[in-house]
């Protein structure tokens, strides 16, 4: 049976830390679907369609990776795509406690769904989407933190 | 002297984790007042009056538990109700650090006020109000996470 | 029904942080039994019988507090003393995670046993028994950290 | 290519929390080798050979799981068994920080070695080997915490 | 070479905890520039210019301390003021993880910039700007938490 | 006045993470005294005198750094060397909580003594002395983790 994993997030923006998790996840999964959640009530800093294109550029030539957008429960999205795994990165203990809660609830909503964690490589662990937005807003150079050209 | 405790929170919504703390707190206190803080500037997802009714339904027949709403300092509310205790649940270390700060400030504002903590039972520790709101917003079934019918 | 709490620990030594928890716990419980666990395999720095006397001195005149030693499961000790509560202090997140585990196991072993937590007052939160032993071993003055004369 | 994972630990004793991780890991890996590290300098509470037999009993009939002992670097053991994955469970933030360090060092020593984490199910997260040893030593019943008969 | 440090923050409001860090930092630095970041998109609770005046009042007569406002990257501000240090206080582990990320990114943006941390004194560690705003909003007395008159 | 800092530890062994903190600390202090605590009751893995020589080799030519051994209270050692600062590295939240306690007690024992923290650079944050001992004991190559030849 094919091992299909969702890699869900808002990716506002997608970072080199996210890329690190996807690339390492490719050793575990036959297919990884990068899934950008969007929510009509929350506005993004980096536009959704542009970010999809950016991520597709970053994984150009990597057949096992695809990029989609969604606005439903992650547990439901997984069923639709026959994905039995969620892939998630952990950077620090704050991430851990949040992911712990989310993963228990996802397993409750879809008992076939296992969340698999990799720890973000140290050189990327300080790079969060929110810090990148902050740096970008004030005109700083963020190209070292993202795996594509803005 | 009667041991009266406030159980303060925004309860948007009240969860089975909250119920767990109240039920276990009944062994410690003669009276527990579930106190829904509301704030004219922050909008709720689950309407305040509806939530009061939901919680009352959950504790129907439990005389020692009552439900009120308030929009003042918790430390002041406690004085008004002759409550010398705040009852709080701890789910994880993030909760701990927040509650630590709040409890010191409450004791400073009202030196008769002791905050008493129980650790949320493991089966409920992953259930947060914010995750329930998220699941509910996307049409997921949240009935396993709350002790009343929505 | 009388509310009896055990306050278990190795208390090597008993600190002002421990005293803080007991004194504040007196508002919650009718009786607090300070229970020094001892273990024939682990050697203490401060002798057991001397420490019992020190703690008794610290609570001289406080009828609701007594001091005992034990070498059995805490959950069993509680049954023997008709104690339905364990009183514990939390200083920081490391304490929290340890106490979380212990309290779940104690509740499993004795389902009448509820662990009640107070957060140690900030001025005592840095005072651990192990730091006091270290300071004392090198001849430092520890009298500010303990509620009795050594 | 076969996906082979080591599940390393001292397992003194192997707990239901460990079993939970192995059973869930079977969906990810073709083969899981439970690897009991032993160290001539540290004495165990539960004898090594007895524990191997206990774990084998717990996984009797599960062909994809085997049990070995070792006394070398985990990163070396992995090479010997053509294992490209370490499987590890995370119970709380203390585990996270320890595992974070170990996994970085293991990847440094063997750059083919990826550590994959699952979060322990909440009902087992409070069960640690050290607490079980403590309960057992004082004659408490630990049968609910282990997946075999002692 | 003069040791110049920025002490950046939104200081909404500046607390006794902040004052504690600045006063202790004076032993390390020849000059400390308290730098109030402002952001046209985020509204403050305590007006910016009023807060600048309040902080100046708190450090009246302390020549080594000055107060400025800024709306640029902290790493850029540091260059402009020939500051090679950022001074930051740590209250708890949540602070630590946030500051860890920010400091790595700042060092990336300005490799001359070192972030130096002091741990907030325990008596002030529970005092956060957000709790003070909450207490003030409901009419509570916050004068014990701030080093100036509002 | 000269700014003299102690950098205390057991350094069993001194790691590249320790070196990182000392090198970055040189921008803050006029003199850093690397101080190896030894304790007749605890045995070391790497012999004390050999480690002193190793560290001296690592800082050969760096006049502002010296290396000593001591077996007294750190707070007392500081007085003897006219050091008003302790320099410490923080790697993660577990470090933070330990260092928080130690620094409060040190300030209590010597009110002139300020503990100054730098956060360990991410590439070294996973390298602990205990992991290096473990790797070395089993014959692994630790040369990438230490700034001298063993």
C-alpha cells in the first residue's frame, strides 16, 4: 500500500525549515502532499496562490511532492486523499505541546490517521514564518530563510 | 467556614476537561462558582448566554455548582462572592507558565486569594477550547469533547 | 468529613519553599501530614531523624501539622492515614512534568487519592533541596533557605 | 527498499507506552527491531534476559518485530542491521529536549539515520520505567503498566 | 570601545521587570538605549509618547540610559546606533524559546550583534505587560508593577 | 573597572558549545576565567588535569582567557578573583530552569555577582558533555564536538 502523507500548514510563508522536513520525509513516504490551509476569516501576508507557485518551484522535479490548498478539517482532507499520515516538524517545546494536542484530536476524528514527527534541523529551528513576515515587512532580506525567490 | 472557589475562564466553549476539574474540585470545596468572564471588546464564538445554559445543563442536579458571568477583575469578583480560592486546571507546561503569572498577580491584588491547581486527566488534556472551535467551524463533530448537547 | 492531606517528599532538607506550601495548604486542609519517605538504598545528606525534629520545630504550635517517616508506596500510606489528598508544590515546568506523571500513577493505585497543587511563591521557587545540599557541603550559609536552625 | 527501524532503549522495564509506539510504528516500517542497550557499568532492576523474553512474549505472532540486545553505539548498530530509522516516542517536553540532542548526534555519527517520532498516547504518557520500578520495589501492582506477565 | 546595548521592546507598558533588567544591565554596558518599537498596524493600549515620557521619568538622572522610538528592524537600528549588543530579560521557558529564535535571526541579519540575557528577578517574573493591561482595563491598581506614576 | 567573568562548570569534557560561549563572551568581558569545579566525591570520565591542558590548548594565544580548577562555592571563588560576573550558556529550556535556580542562589550568596547568559549557537546546542562521554565510551569519534585533540 502506498504511504501517502499530508504536510499541512498555513505556510505564510513556506520556509527552509519546512523544506527540510519535506525532504527528509521523502525517505519515509511514497508521496507527500503539501497542503496549504486557508481560512476566509484570516488574511495572509503572502498571497495563497503565489505561495503555491513558490512551493511548486522549490520542489520542481520532485515527483513525489505535490501542493494543494484546502479549507476543511485536516482529518477530512486526509480521507479524501487516502493519506494515513500527517507529517509535522518539531522545532522546540512550544511546538511540541501544540502538536501533541492537535495530533490527539486528529486521531480522534480519523482513527486511521497517524501523525509522524521529525525534529527540524538545528540550522533552521529558529526560522519561523512569523519572524520572516516581520523581517520582510521592515524591508529585511529573507532570501536565506526560504527555498525559492520571492 | 465554607470553602468557596471560583472556577474562572472564558469557556468558549466549556469542555470535558473543564468538567473534569470541576467534578474533582467538588471533593475540595463546598461550593464552586463557574465564572464566565466576558469582555465587550472580544467577540466569542459560542454565545455567552447559550454557554451559561449549556454549563447549567451539564451540572443539573449538582447543588454545589453554580454558573455566573462577570466583567471585572477576577480578584474583585472573588471578594464579592466570599471566595478565597481560585480553582484551575493544568494541562501542560504552557498552561503552567501562564497560570503561574496570573496566580501571583491575583494574590497581589487580593492577598486572601489562593489558587489551587489540579492536573487535567490525560484523556482530556489535549482538548482545548480553541481546537474545538476550529473543529466546529469546519463542521466536525465535537460532541465527544463537551459535556452537553450544542 | 475531615480533609486530611499527605505532603510527601524526601526533604533532604525541608526548605522554606516546602514550608510555604504547607502553610498555604492549611487553608485547604484540616490536617497535613508531612511524610518523609526513606529508602534503605539511598543515603541521605541530612539524617532522617534529625530532619524530622527540625521540621517539628518549624511547625511547633501548629496543631494541624504532624511529621512522620515512611518506606512504602505513597498511595498505600494515604489509605492507612485516611488521607484523600496529596499536597504538592510546583516551582517550574520541570516539576510540572514529573508531578504530572506521579499524580496519574498515584490516582491509578488509589482512586480516592487526589493530588492538589500550589505554585511555590516566587521568592522560594529557586530554592531546591539539592542546591542547599551543595551550598552546605562547601560551607556556605544556608540559614536563609530553611525554616529552622540546623 | 525495506524500511527497517531500530527502537532502542534500556527498557527497564518495557512499558505499555513502549508497546504503543511499536504497534503504531508498524504502519510506517516493514521491520522494527526492539534493541535493549546494556552497559556493564549500570545495573538493571529487571534482568536483561528476562526482559528480552517478556518483550518477545508481548509481540508473539508479530513477525515484523524482533528483539535484540546490544552494547555499542546506536548509530553503529543501525548500520549493522541496515536500519535507516530510529523510532522514538515522545511523552512530554522533557523527553523532547533529550531526544532532540540525541537525534542530532546520531545523525552526525551516521548521516543515513533518521529519527522518527510518535507522540505517546495520552493514557500511557505518565507511565515511565522509573516510576514502574519504584512501584514494583514497594510491592505495588504494576500489571496495568506492562504488556506481559512479570 | 564603548559598550552600547539596545533594550528593545514594545513596552506597553514598561514594567518593574523591565526596569530590573536595565538597572542590572548598567553594570555590563556603558550605555543602554531603551528602544520602543512601534508598528502602524498594531494599536497600543498605553500611548507611545506618554510611555516614552514615563520611562524617561523612571530613569531621570541616570545618564547612561536613554529612550527612543523606532519602526525598523532591530538589527538595523543597532547598526545606526553603533550598538553591538541587545539586552533582553528572560522570565520563563516560554520567553526562552521566543528569544532563542529572535536572537538567531538577529545575528544572521547583523553578525556584529550579540544578544545578552539576564534572568528577571523572581519578584518581577510574573509581571507581564499583557497582565498589567488587563488589570488596568478593569480598574485595578497597577502602581506596584510599574516604576513611574501613570 | 575591569570586567572579569567566571565561566564555571565541570567540563567533563569541555565542548565546542562551551568554546562558542567563551569566544562570544570575550566581546563582553575583559577577562574570562574558565573554572573547572571538582568534587572529591564524584569521579570524572576525563581526568581533571588533562582537561585543563586541553582547554589551555584550545585557547592558546588568547590572553584574556585563563583556566583554573576549584573546589569551593562558585560565589566564593568569584570574590577571590574579583569577578562580578558568571558567564553561562543556555541550550534549551531544561538548561534555563536549572540556571535560573542556580543564579538566584548565587546572587543571594554574593550580591555583587551577576549571571550573564548567551544562547548557545544552534549548531552546538545538541552537544552535551554527557552525550560526548557516552559516544566516547563506545569508541565513537567525538573530535567534531570538542575544540582540541584528545
